[in-house]
C-alpha cells in the first residue's frame, strides 16, 4: 500500500502542536497567583486596629491560626466591638439550676471561651447574601442562621449593627452587637411574662393577682443587672402579661417592678457583694400557710417567716436561710431554647408583703392598732412643729427635732424654700398613716372579737378599737386638708392608677363620716386625756368645718362641748404645761421613758398638746363673729381674757374689732399648738405677717412631690409650683 508521507507528517505535526499548546495552557493555570493569608490578613488587621472600637478584635484576628485554604476564596468577618469582646470573652453560667453562688465563689461554673473562628466565613458574603433563613458554616464549624426582621439582620440572634463596615478584594467585614460564641442557630421565639402582685396574696391566690401596668426589664446577664444595662423592657397589659417577641435562644434575666406609694419588685433582698456585684436571696414562690411559717421560722431571718412573704430559696441546701444562700441577681430567668413560645410567671411584691395583707388575727390586729395609733400622735407632733416654723411662732435655729424627720430641713421650711423636689417627707407622713389605718379598718370585719385590749390603747372591744382608728384617720385627713387643700383621698392601702385630686369638700365629707361613725361608739371624755374620745373627734370635725367656712357646723359641734360642762378653763395656767390631766385636756400624750420623743420645741411641757378646750372656745368665737352673733363672740372671748388677766372686749364692739381681738387671743392661747400657720391663711393675714420673712401666697399650700405626679399623672400640682 502506498503511504502518503506528506499527509502523515502534517497530522503528526498538528498533533504535536495541540499537545504542546495544551501543556502550555495547563502550565499557565498552575502558575496563576493563589489568595493566601498574607494577601488577606495584614490589610484587614491594619484597618480594624485603627478603629477605636475594634482594636481588640483586630488583635484576636491577627492571632488566629488561619490557613491559605481557609482564605482562598476570600474571608467574611463578623467583627465584635471591643467593649463586648472584653466583657464577654469568658461567658460564665451564673444561674442556679446551676447558678453560681455569690458568696461561695468555689462553686462550679461553666466557661465558654471566645472563639475567633466562630466569626469567620470562607468566601465573600455580602449583605445581599444574608437573606432570611439562609445558613452558613464558620471556619470553626459553627452553624449560623440568618434572621431578617424589617431592615434588621440577625446572625444566630445577634444583630448586625454596622453592615459592610469594610469591603475589599479579598474580605468583607460586618460588625455585630456582640460575640457569636455560645450562640445557637435557631429562629427567635416569644417570651410571655405573667406578673403577679404578691400584696394581693390569698389562700386561693397562691401567687397573688395578675397585675396590669407593671414593668418587666430583661437583662442578658447578671453582670448587666449590676451595671444597670437593660436589654429589653415591656409593660404588662390588662391581663398582667408582658410579651417579648423575637427572643433568640439563650438565658434572659427578669426583673419586674411597679412604682407607687410602695415600690413592688421581684427583688426583695439586695446588697452589694465583695466583688461589687449585686447579690441577694432568690425566691420562686410565697409562703402559703402557717405550717410553712413554722417550718421556716427557725431558719429564716427573724420576723420574716409570715404568710404572703417571699419564700427564700435555700440555695446551698443546708436547711438554713442565711448569707450563704445569696446569689447574683436577678434570680428569676427564662430559658429560650428555640422558636417556641415560652411563658413564665414572675412574682413582684414588697420585702414584707404580709404588712399589707388583710389581717385576720386578733393578736396581730391589736398589736398593729397600738403601733399606728401612737405613730399618728407622734407624727402629729411633727406637724405641730412645722406649723410653728412656717408661721411666726418659731425659727429653725432654736429647735432640735431629735430625729423627727419632715423630709427637708426646718431652715428650708423657715425660708419657704420648699419645692416639689425637696419636700416629700410631709406628704409621705400623711399617706403612710392613711394606708396603715385603712388596712386595719378594712380588715376589721374579718378579725375575731378581741380577748384582750391593746397595750396602752384607749379602747376595749373590737368596735371601740375600730372607732379609735377612724378618729385617728380623721386627724390625719384634717391635717392633710390644712397642708395640701385639694389632695387625693386614699380609701385603700394604695392609690389606684387613675387617682386624681379630691376637692376639699370631699375630704371634709370623709372626715365628717368618720366622726359621725365614732361618736356613738366612743366615750365622750377620756379621763386621762390619752385616748381619742368622741369629744376629740368632735373638735377634729370642727377644725375641718372651720377650714371649709362651715360656721354653723362649728357652732353646733363646739356648742355641744361648751354646754356639756365636761371641760373648764383652768385658773392656774401653769397647769397647761405641767398637768397632763388638767380640766382643759381633750387629747394629749404623756411622754414615756424615751426623752428623744420630746423635741425642744415643746420645752417646758410634760406632754404634747394636741386638743384643748380653749381651741373649741376660740373656734366657737370665730364662727360667732362670722355669722354675726357678736354678743356671743364677745362673751366667749372675754372668758378667755379673764382667765389670762388681760383686757377684755368692750360690749358693742364691731366685727372688725372682734376679729382683731380673736387673733390676739388665739395667738396667746394656742401658742405652738399647731394652728398658727393655717389660721393666718384663713384670716387672710399670712402675706402681711409672713411676707417680710419670704412668704408668698401660693406657699400656703405645700407642694405635691414631683415623684408622685410622675407616678400618677392624674394628680395636679398646686398653682405656683
């Protein structure tokens, strides 16, 4: 066969050329430069280190043990701010079940170290690639899940706060709010917190009542609580539920609270530990019955084991509740494990919830009645002192209050330098007493008949004790009327959220209702003067009626006292200071062993003057002048003048002369007995008498504390403040 050598040579040549060209192409690909660690890391580390907030993360990235293969397709970096990185480089599990013990620092704790590779992805992942539900795997093998809500992007529940902080040929940087280490690739869930008011505990309400308007604060760690860093907050609705949406897996620490006359909180025991963090006892429930009281009485702080109080957790299980059981706060928490709907209960209350629960024990009723009765009298002494300082009867420089606190210095009161910000003590003194009195009065129907009389208490039966408490409430409201005018009425132990100022007429009507209720029950006159009698209640009503210019009522009430012949003016006026049972005394208190109860304001007296017959005569005279019965006013005033040996009122004196004489006699007879300031205001002479001392007309009413108005927007401040 003839062979065409020319064709064969061409074919061979062509094949060789193809082989050569192919070999050359392969050699070219193998010699193209690869992306290496040196291509990626130095530049991005340099950029991060120049940022004031990412320098620490930059150091961690530089120390990362990366291979060329891990960065061959570029590197996506989820950077963490230095503040978060430093704070959370070691994340401690600090909750019982197991919570780290605050006192015994030897308790085991689980640590999760920060891992830089949890924050690095192979390849360039741009913001547009981070779509809802997308998953990625980090260089550490950690799974990441993207969740998008509106324009917010979350990686394992951690928000991207700075999208595409930097973008280069080989790297993309997104900045997160915190570290991804310890996070879980799961969609968010919903947390519902049911808040219970422990002060509404009852046998059929073991947690109290669900509470509307409470605040639930959520912290991401116990350290955050100590630092005051609240992550989330919500208010409970009408059903007592606070709902938090979009909670990613993790532990959330809960604190519930509600402001008011008393602050309710889920934290009932709090102090600062040796490491500067907040610690205290924890609780998940309340003490339910007397059996639990007996069981706890020997192993809890003295006086704490009472029904309705928080039941402390015996954290170290040694059978004793003491400082060794203190934990890092907050104790209450919720664990979110995935895209589930979690519901937890949170009880808030007082350190002593029992103190506001209805009273059912006769012994407790008697004990509390005695305490509040004497607190009314002692606090009334403070109000008497304040009246003198506000008027022209005293200055702050010659008074030692001996611990009788009014909430601002007496010298500030003397200068009329009180304001809504600095004068809460006077307000609190009234409403604290009203709250305690109301609790006893409202509990009365459920208290068994008394088998013994409260110590030093001027009553015997339960009805008599309740009558004294109502008379004491009238005393407090009469003082409130003088100091505040239109103020809220408190008809329970706390204000309702929609409370508003009550009119002075409404407060007067409340005083009248209490006095009308007690007069048939109490004796007219207490022989020792120590107890609140029916006559004492009558004078309190007359005071309120005079404030309201109800002169006919003043004449009626004071006329009954004058015509009763139960009291008379003493000829020897030194008896008014030395004899606590003199014929003029209607209500007083003899001082006991405690000298600190006697402020220097009352120097020279053996007892506190509270109500005297002279006051009834003076109110009777004023009402007579105002109603035009000048002869009756003249006779009454002259009775007082004769006793003092001073000039009398001439017969036929006109109304102007009688008013002048009344004011003169009033100042002399009731000096430092608590009615001077209110009388100057009632007579319209306060500005002329006190103006040179700095008084202005609007200062006749005390300011309502700004904190109260912030809590209860329906309460209106007095004009001028």
